[in-house]
């Protein structure tokens, strides 16, 4: 049996538990559902799946179909930028040697979403010469619809026009990344300033994307990050820098949040900063690879 691929779809609903559960059921009937992370302030749910190519394509098509039926993007409110009810759909190669499989799987997924669910699909990352998510998200769904209408952007699959109720789907193939957030007791300006210092394009850490957002329900602010290559920029060094910048601004670190799973090596690196992750949060262990089974026995 081939080593499993991973998928980490992000759906634009984090408040309606019934909708989140319906999406989870659709995904879990067709692939192994490893993790669900729903967030009310972001109004977003991140699911972690594992399976072979056929499993993942079938599961994601079912999940996108539910999202299209149950979510209305026109009524969506949340701090996380998005342009679709099924906003991003990355296929992840856990091992470097599986990246070509992930690419082929992502392309087939994109083709079927466009042909069967009639949603515009844009490729990003390695499948699209390095195009990044912010290129599609700036201005939100209405701006994306305008850019499609005037011919500035053309979807890679699916219809040429955007239905504002459902939006578009953004599909990629990639290596594992870490969605890692640091919560702060302070004002939004401080979170935005610190996030800007963490970002690669602001002269911060290589491969780090960061936003400063407000968590109204939690009464906190957050530095929300994607760490694209933990071997270049590890969670420990990023967290320690955020602690330093928070202290300079008189802001208290209120905790951290992992969205989805973390590679074993990154979890080990994070321990240097006192960040500890349970075995259930470690990607290799959840996938049940030979390495994961050996380590799981050792940790038991």
C-alpha cells in the first residue's frame, strides 16, 4: 500500500457546529480524518486528512459539495481572509519523494472540482509558478470576481465567472507546513507590528507568513502564522522572537495554538522554547507510518 498523502482543506465556517460536523462526516466517510480545528473568530475550520490519491480526491469533492450547499460566502464574517467556501485545498507530500504524487493528485482534484462542482479553481504555489494566496485574496471575493470579469485573472479549471455565494477554490501541492499562532493580551496594533516583523517579506523569518488579528470572543489579539519550512525557521526561534517583541511593547503572551498537526522534527525543535506537543498532534504518529509506530511505542 502506498504511503499516505495528507490533505489540509480549509473551509469558511467555524461557528455553526452542525455545518462543520456535516463537512467532517463527508470527509471522514472517504478518507482518514485525523484532526478538526474550528475557530469562531477566524470563522474557519481546518481539517487534516490522510489517504491515497483516490481517497483524498473523493473525500475533498464530497466536502466541497457540502460546503457549497451549506455555506453562503456573502454572509461570511471572520478575521481570516478568504475567497471561497472551500477556500484552500492543499495536497501534502509528507515525504519529499511523494511530492510528484501530491502534484498529480492536486491537479486531478482541481480538474474534478471545476468539471463536476462547477466552481472556479485557481492553482497556487509550485503548481502555478509560485503564485501566492494573497494574490487571490486581496480585496476579498468581490475583488476577485471583478478581476475575473475584466480578464485580469482566469481560473485554471471551472467556469470563468465567480458565484459570490460559493466563491473559488484554491488548490496546491506542497510539503508540510505548520500553522502556528501566538495569542497576546494587548491591542491589535501591537499584534500587527509583531506579525510584520515575523514575515519573510518584512525582513523576518524565511518562509513565514504572518497576520495580526483580533480575537473578539477570546478578548485577545493574535499573531497568526504559516511556517512553510520549519528547518529554515523553527517554531522555537519564532516564538522567542515574538516574546521579545511583545515584552518591548508591554504586551503579555497569553498562549499558543497549533492548527492541525506538526512534523516530529519541528515538535522536537519547539521544545527548546518550552513548547510541548502531545503525540496526537504529531503528524508522523497520526499517519501511522513505520517511524510513527516505533516512536509511538517508545512514548507509550
